[in-house]
């Protein structure tokens, strides 16, 4: 027995790395049924949903409808990746979309379509379900490509029709319009979820679907000095007028993927997230407020507030420069506070914390309204909370400026 084991070990040792990598690449599967989009509204309309696969290589028979992308072995030689379910990719995506809709209480049902079906025929088939609205996602590209980094390439549009088949609205997404345009992502599953969310949460689509209610009321859930945390995954810094994600991306990521991550990020329903500048991120470092790192047992992380969770030491910034002879970008080490330049393709122990700017006028208005409450009744914390929530609804576009002023006056007058 020992001789057999030793022989097997010797054989494995002499197998070239590229051959071993190719062996691992064969038979890889991907599961997009769990890539549920985050739907940021509710509607009383019922929906019939279909995903129409019009990827050229599928239409012309070069790839199977189950094809989801490519994984590359040692020398970059490609191996096909297919759906884990064995069903066409279009059906897996439709399943994910319906699950995302149903999670917020929207009645939805999917109908399989064939890539050879005519678009008008797809509409006619969906009309038979009898739903108030018809949603068709057309795929012209959808594939992952994994080698040393992960890429996700998409070109898709979403069209909404009424129960008679009249088109009401449309929108589209493409990896070419996100970040560097090279498709770099943290993971294909994460990218799929965010791109589907972008399609469904487009303002034109929301209007066509009769979406008017916010899925969850935005509330303040904590304060730590100048920082305010909300229940939508955001933290406001009242000193710098910056809104931060309440946690970093939690996995290793290179700088090129960071650009795409921030542009796809939809924390709090906002679409204007970006990489932080060096001076902005450094505002969060505080050596006196040290906590254990989640990625290395011998590191501590110095973060100024407990409301923001940073999982590892190195955080990317938008600053560009040189790392030796190579193109680089700035990082801040939250273990010791040092600022350095690292090559763009470095990813081990690197994280990103998205940020967005909050309009100063709105922030000052929020402070002014809170001051009004305190002046009239220093003990009225409930009214102050209502004013903060009301202002948040205005910032999110859930109520008009006129409605905000009317409701604000009613709250203040009632104190």
C-alpha cells in the first residue's frame, strides 16, 4: 500500500503544472440561479418574465445554450464552462430574476424561450400568462472568462410591455460602459447580480412597472461621533460630507477590478459610488482605535469608527503613479498608516471601500433641520429622527422637494 501511494505521489510531482491545471479546468460549472438581483421598489403589477438568448455563437450553433464562459488553464488554453443545472443559461437567469422580484413581494412567473424564437413570438407566448406586464431580457453577450483574473462580459437589454404587447420602456447594460471597460470583476456571480439589478432598477423600467414604493424605509441605526450609520449599508461622515459603504468588498481585488466594482456598486440604491481619493480614505485611519484584522492574525486595523468594517490592511485609492518601473496606484495601510504605491495587478490582502460625495447644501439642510428641533424641544428625539428619515427620503428621490418642505413644516410645527 505504501509503495502505491509513493508511486502516485511521484507521478503527480512529475506532471507539468499546465497539464494539472488543464485537468482541474475540465468540467467546471457555473450557477447563475442564485444571482438574484436587488429590486429597490414594489409594484402591484404581476409580471411574466423571459430571457431571450441571442448570443451570436449560440444562434449560429458554435456554442451550446448552456455555455456560460471560459476558464483558462496553465498556458491560457480555454475550456468551456456550462450551467450547473444543465439547462440553457437563459432559463437560469430568468429563474434568478423571478426570485429577486418575488423576494420583495412582486408576483412573477418565467417562461422558457428558445434562441431560435422570433422576438414577436416570445411576446405572444408571454401574453398567454395573463400578467399585467411583460419583461424580456435579450442577451447579446453574457460570458465569464477566468484565467489569472476574472472577467465578465455582458451586452443585454430589458424591454417592458403591457398585457397587450405594447412596448412601454427599455434599457440596456454593457461591460464596456463600466469602469475601465475591460470587464474585470471580483467574481462572475457578483457581476451578474449587479448587472441584473441595474437593468431592473432603471428609472424608466421602474415607472413602466408601476414601482412607487420603497422596499425598505431608510432609518438611522447608529451614531459614532461624526459618523451616522443607516440601515441601507451606508455610513455618513458629517465632517467631510462623504458617504461610505459600511464595509469593504471583503475579498482580494486588484486595482483594475476595483474600478468596475465601484461603478457597479449600488449600496443604498445610489449609482454614483467611486474609488476614494488618498486624502479622503486617510481620514478614516486612526491608530488609537485598533481592532483585529480578519485576513491576518498578526495584523491590527486602525479605523476611526466602529460603524465601518475594514477586513484587511491594504485599501486601494484612486491615486495613480509608479511602483518601481511599473504602473501603480496608491494604497493606505490601515495596519500602520503608511501610504505607498503598488502595481495595479497586485491583489493579495488588498480591499476597496467605495465612497460617494453628498451635496453640502443637503447636508447643511439636514443639520439645520435637526437644530430647529433641538431649539424648540431638546428632548424631542423622536421628531429629530422623523426629520432625518424624511430628509433621507428626499435625497433618495422618494418624495419631491415640495412634499419634503410640507412634511418638514408639519413635523416642526407639531413640536
